[in-house]
């Protein structure tokens, strides 16, 4: 007869995400940490995030994680005038992140097939073009 600790360990291991032990996941997490440390909203006027939660977590997770990073208090302090809006739909449309910069230029991320690392890389590269003071991670 298994002890309760052994049964608990089996349940946890069985339900543990398989990608935790994947070395590629560790590399992506390190890159994510580097890119998200310097996220700034300085050249940004508006961010609109639209997603349908009923589309499924595999399609909306990158959009929701990007929203969480943009709405982070540390990130918000870089530009308190930046307007971050969330639109939750139920029409099964693809998740979209619409970023409008101070000069009127817009960039739209269709995030259903993008990883949040790709979103932050593209966002920060465009922000660095707008504001030369922004330093990109190596």
C-alpha cells in the first residue's frame, strides 16, 4: 500500500507539464526574462488587446501573457499616459494586439501563432527605432 506522500507525488508528476524538463523551454525562459526586463511604454500611445477566451488556451496564452506584461505596474511607470485597453470577445476571432505609437504608426500582432517572446522582440525593436535611448538585450 502506497503512502499518501507517494500517491501525491504520482498525481503531481502525472499532471506536471511535459515541457518543464525540456532544455529548449529553459532557453526560451531565459530569453523571455532578458526581453521582459527592459519592456518600456515610452514611445507608445495606446495598446488594444482583443481575444476570445473560448478559442482555447493554446491560441490565447501569448496574448494574455503579453497583456499581463504590458499592464505590469513596473512597465506602466515608464509611460503612465499610455492607454491599455482589453476587449474580450466571443466571436471566435483570432487574438490581436494593436499597438499605436506616439507618432501615429501602428503595429498589429496576430498572436494566435506567436510566442510572447516574438511579440516582445518585435515590439521592443520597433520601440528602439522610435526612441534611441531604449537599449535592447543582447
